[in-house]
C-alpha cells in the first residue's frame, strides 16, 4: 500500500513537471496571427502581426512582420523598404501588435528613406472610478525622406538607362506622395 502511494505521488510530480514545461514552451513560442498584406495610399503596403497571448514578445512579432514583408516583395521581384513600424505592447485584455508599413522598390534602389525618427507615447486607460487599469506604450519608427537627394538618385538611374522616363516619373510621384502624405 505504501509503495502505491509513493507511485501516485511520483506520477503526479512527473505530470506537474510535464505540464509546467509544456505551458512554458507554449507561452514562449510567440504564437501570432498575420493580417493579409494590404495596399494603402501611395503604393505603401501594411502587414500586421498580433500575438495570440499577452506573452508573445514584440520582438518576435517584429521579426515575423519583416519576414512577411520581405517574402511578399521577393514574390514581386522587388525589395521591401520600411516606411514605418508601430509597436504596441501587451496590456490588460490587449495582445501585443506590430504594424509594418513598407513599399516595394527595385533591387539596388533601396535606402531611399533614411534617418529614422523614433516616437514613443504612452496611453493609459481608467475604470469608472478613475483608477488606472492599463497602460500601453506605443513605439513608432518613421523614416524621413530627403526628397532632393532621392530625386537626384532617380535621375541618375534614369541617366544610366536603369529607369525609363515612365518609370522615373512613377517613382518620382511615389516619392512625393510618401513624403507629403498624399
């Protein structure tokens, strides 16, 4: 009888250990969902990665968003150039999320947007009695465009025969639309 009791305790310990290990692996696995890649104004695309638990690391979501953008660009024979990144950390009843905006550029012409600007803001939520219930920190990274320098690069590509007049005008229009938000 005593031997059976010890077997039961040993079995329970093993089951608890296995449960703890599986739970840890699940929480650290970085499970996420991906939105379809959406085209928005100015030939800018957006991909959104959202954690399926509050324990999904934002860095994991960011890496997955970059990978998805790069795969999409490669399928079009282009390169993804990041325009902005918006990261939202996990909070009460809110899963972490990364919104990556990018545009497609020809290989060898990436780098049009440079000198990223980082903005960090904090949002707080309150209950009906005015007590803080949640705090979200939003990190935005936006790349500033030096229009003059980029127009010179486009003109150089046109002069070398890499871009046709139509392609030059289309790229110029995209550059101006992204810079002016039109």
